[in-house]
């Protein structure tokens, strides 16, 4: 490993821990408070570094597994970034900006890339292809949904649930990567997918909870 690669990897690891801590801090602190906002911003910025260093690590050593990791990093960052960006679209008249569309395009491309890599690995008999296809399928589903939502006006209060769901989805992906590298007692597929299996029902519950609390019905 070269010095540049070692420094990039070290930055990636540190940013990963900051993202995990910031995301957890945003989850456990009072929503809208100063600590919540600070933790959330630390989480988003750290995820940006994680994504950037993942792409750099792939460029330094372009293996198929690092390609998968870099695509997952873009996947993870989009959820954190889009969860932050919904805060700028609280009113029905607030439209997505060019930055939002560019981020969505990159996310869609990464999701398609995951589906392609997963399909190739599946045809090659690699059992890990299941993980890649799950991430790619989830990403493609969200990308199509975001294209539709960008073309319509959001409902009042919708941004609250979207903020929670998207930040949470990015955090699940970050925990998945951490688990894959460190929880070696579990099979590879389980290490990658248990955060999604456990976290998705929680996000669905929270999304419905905030929709009832802040949605149109709540204001009537």
C-alpha cells in the first residue's frame, strides 16, 4: 500500500467514525435543537468525505470489490445529502434546484451500476451478488420515486418525514459498511444486510408517525 493510499484509507476510516457518531447524535437529540443540527451537519459532511475517499481508493486500486464499495458510498451519501436538502423545500412552492437533480442523477447512476455489478457477479456464481442486488434495487426504487416527487409539489409537513427517512437510510448504509469490515463473526451476506433488515421497519414506522403528526390532516 502506497503512502497516498494509506492516508486516503485513514481519512476514510476517521470520517466513517465521525459519520456514525454524528448520525447517532442527530437521532437521539431533540429535533430542531442546536445539538441536533450540529450532529446532523457533522454526519452529512462526514458522509461526503466517506464517499469521496471511497472513489479515490477505487481510483488508486480499481478492483471489482472496491468498485462495489465506492458505489455503495455514493448510495449512502445521497440519502444523507437529500435528507439535508429537503430542509430547503419545506413549502409547496419550493422546487428542487440543479444541485438536487445532479445528486439524483449520480445516485441513479450508482444504483444502476450496483445492479449491473450484482448481475455480473450472480452470473459468475458469486453468492455476494445478493447484497449488491439488494442495494441496487433499493437505490433504483428511490431514484424513480425522487424523479416523480421532484416534479410535484410536496405536501405540507412532508419534509419532516423525508428528513428522518433519508438520514436514517444513509445511516443504515454506513452501519452496513462498518459491520461488513468489523463484525467478522457473521457471514458476509448477513454482515451487510442485517442493518437493512432491522432498520427499514423502524424507518417506515417513523415516516408514518411524522406524516400523521405534521401532514395535512394534522393541520385540520
